[in-house]
């Protein structure tokens, strides 16, 4: 999994910038995350609006504490994984299909509405983009 974070507002350690443990994606999976935000293994992803950072999904991370009284931290995040694995969030239930139909096909696929081989547990799979969203789109044929 690859994770992208884009700052919508200024992100600082004081207003809760995302905390990351660099290199933790290489740790033994049985190791728990560090317990304290004061731990020197953590760094804060301090960013200006429009700045971005990328990390691997197995990296320990989480929001920091906002200790300010008048600042908000807004971060946009997208998590992507190989097409043949299930998406992290079930977009089929979280979004109105009419709104998804209005998106370009590439964004529909990125949001998890397409399939790719080897289908990981699906039987007699029909590509939702072809069959449900776009009505037998020829563009969908390239993914089969």
C-alpha cells in the first residue's frame, strides 16, 4: 500500500501534524508501535498548504495531539493498493453511485470500483465499471 497525504492547512507539531516512525515498515510485524508521542522515533510531517508526503502503508503513523486553541489541521489522504487486493474502505457503501458515475473512469477505478486479475476470491466477476456504472463501456475491456 502507498499512502499520500496533502496538507489543506498548515500542519505543525503543535496543531497535530501526522506523526510517523520512519523505517517502521521494515520492523518485525509483531512489534507494537512506540507508546509515547514523546518517543524520539517519531517525527512530525510538518507541511504548508499544498505540501505532500508519501509513505508505505506499513509505516506506523497517526495524528498528533492538537495543543493549540485556535488552529485546525486539515490533511487529505489517499491510500492505494494493488488492484487485485480489496480496498481499505468499502466505497460501494460510502458513496452515492450517481456521483461516482459522474467521475472519469480512471477515478472510478482508483476509488475501487474496478477489478483486475486475479480477482482475489471473486467468482464470475463482472467489472462494476462496465456492468453497473458505465453500461458496458468498451474502455473497461482493456482491464480484462
